[in-house]
C-alpha cells in the first residue's frame, strides 16, 4: 500500500511535528475556519472569536490529544484501520461527530505542516500526507453505517 518514499515522507515529517504546538494550531484552525464545528465543543468554554479560540487551554489540550492519536497511525502505517478502530467507534457511537469533519481537520493539518516546513513540504511530501490523511479519515469513518 505504501512505497518506501511515502513511508519516509510521512515519518520524517512526523519527526518534526510538535504534538502540543501543532495540535493546538490545527484544532484552532478547524474551529475558526469551519465555525460550525464548534458545536461539538460546547464544553470548551469561550470560542467566540479567533483570539478566544487560539487562547483556549482546552482547545490546546485537545489538539495535542488528536495529534497524539494520529501518531499511533504514523507508527502503524500498515494497520491504520485497526489502530484507529476504537476512536472510530467513539466518534460514531458516543460523540456523534459527522465524519466529514475528519477531512476538515486533515485539511488544516496540511496547512499547518506546509507553514512549518516551507520549501521542504514538496509536492511529493504533500502527496504522501494527503494519502496518509485519506487512509486515516477512512479508518476513523469505518464505524459509521
Ligand atoms: C475526542 C482523536 C477529529 C470531535 C477525541 C479523542 C481523541 C480524538 C484521541 C479523545 C478520546 C478519549 O478521550 O478517549 C481524533 C482524531 C481526529 C479527530 C485522530 C482526526 C484526525 C475530530 C473532529 C471532531 C472531533 C474533526 C469534531 C469536529 C471530538 C470530540 C471529542 C473528541 C467532541 C470529545 C472531546 C471532549 O469532550 O473531551 N478525538 N479526533 N474529533 N473528538 Fe476527535
């Protein structure tokens, strides 16, 4: 399923990811760019402006959690479906998160990576990440039916 180049692109970029800072940035972008996603996070307090979202400690903590879960997928590229199965069940059965939202988070993560890596985020690296995120989003959507 993966070429050696794709695996290298995914793991070498991941080695530069800071789950805390980049997770905060990614989730904050989701909530700012796609404001209807805020409805899932009504327990997170003030999300009334971009500044409030960016300064919200619960958003930061949760962004870190999300990227740490994706780290599991990075480290198990050949069994992503299995690795994310429990989370798929949680988002579907308990949280009732529309699976379209996984793609929105993936979009925002790509932007965060592109900003962070600059020229090193080549089209080939970008392609590998789009594939990784598509596989991960499909795995998270597995439990919906
Ligand atoms: C909770 C991962 C996308 C909404 C969680 C948790 C993880 C996680 C690890 C914590 C589970 C636990 O406490 O046991 C992911 C991953 C995603 C993703 C890997 C995509 C790559 C999303 C999206 C939304 C969402 C796009 C909504 C727009 C939630 C909510 C919770 C949650 C509402 C519970 C938060 C709380 O009240 O603490 N997710 N998530 N997730 N996720 Fe996701």
